[in-house]
C-alpha cells in the first residue's frame, strides 16, 4: 500500500464521497463530502475537522502536482472509522468502568484559584456520572470511590476483573504557569505506525503495538462522540480529539477506552467553572447523553466489546 494517497482517487475508489475545494492555494483545503458529514483537510497541518469537530491527524496532508495527498494510516485509522461507522447491535447488558484520575498522594494538577485539586473534581464528576448511567441501565464501577492512590496497572486490572465493555478515564488539564490555555481534549491510544499528538518524557515509538490497539476504530468513534457532547458544555473551546501512546491507563485495556481532559485548572475562567458542582453535573450529563442506553437500538454509536477489524 502506498504511504501517501491522492485523496480524490481514494474517495472515488472507496465510494467515500466527493471532494470539494474549500480554500485555494497557497493554503489549500478540501472537504470530503460524505453522507455522514464533511471531513475537511488542510495542507501542511495535522488539524482536520469532522462535522465541526477538530481531529488531530497523525500526518499533515501534502500538496503534490496540484493534488492533496493524505497518509494511508490516517485514511484507515482516522477517516474511515468516522465516515463509515460500524454499527452493531448493543449487547443485552453493558458494563462501564469510570476512572477518576489521580487520588491519594497523587493529587493531580492544583486549581489556579488556590483551592481544590484535580483528584477531588474527577471523583465528584465520576460519582455524578455514575448515578446518571445507572439510571440509564448501565452497570457502573469506579476504580476508586475515595481519596486513595491506585496505580495505572491496577486501574487496567480493575476493568478486566469487572469484564468492562467500556473504560472512561476522567481528568482535568493544566498548562501552568500559562493561564491562557483553555479547552477540551479527548484522547485515545495512538495506532501503530502513527506518531502521537501529545508527547511526554518517554520516546514515542511508533513501532509499538498494545492490547488496546485492536480497538483503534471503536476508540476513535467513542472519543468523537464524547468530545462532541462535552463541547456543548465546555463552550466550544475545541482542542481536538487526539492520540497519545504514553497513557498507561489506556494501553492495556481489552475494550474501547478513552481519556477525557475536561478543562484547564490552570485557566482562571475554566477553574471557576470546574469548581462549581452545577458545572460538574453538566459535564456528567454530557457524557451520559453521548452513550447509547444498554440494550437499545437507538443512538448514533453502538459499540460492542469485540474489536472492529480494519
């Protein structure tokens, strides 16, 4: 398979839709118009847009001989799962594990307001979400229910022990000492062969493959649905659906798994909102509304525990 593929040719050969120029050179942009929506690509930038939702690609599209080229991994791992979502019947019972980030001596990021830490707000968010999901028929388990420390490996083992269908890790972000950065980010594991959108101290080895990579398509579908719903609450501060490889809480998951960064505690405006219980209730409602009710055929996304083959 060619690494770089002319987007127009790929769309025609796969029936993915029609290509329309939305911005001319020297900074060309093209929209792939599909029955499920529009996917906008901009040359030389990794930020694409799916139906108004920002998505971080693995590779920036290229401009060659008057055509836009997109990397084959992005087409397979980022584009196809969204424009052609695999819809399957919902299982008769559904189990979800909520993972409130941090806990114990791992307090997470402190609020710029000088009171409260990430670990406090994530636990409250998880409690609120748990009640809503239970009322919808989910079986809900929390990796922690008090201010205790728990390792990343034990959070993964907890989900496995409870035979979870989905795993959601709840966090809040920080860019300290920068107080201006704000917005919502939603992460899933980076597919093999693709560079991550966020790096930490560890090297980003694209040759690595983890258990959770068998759910690449389902991860992205789940992340996009949650991100879109949360943006309505966050206020459209969209920092995109992203991929990261260093997130140990996701790598070993044998199920679709997503990590949500629900706002910046280093930003005074967002920190005040996050400190408000009513706002955390809205965040919980947004997540609950994004997930299909167990056993029902309604809802735009119907996920199974089995991986989607690509």
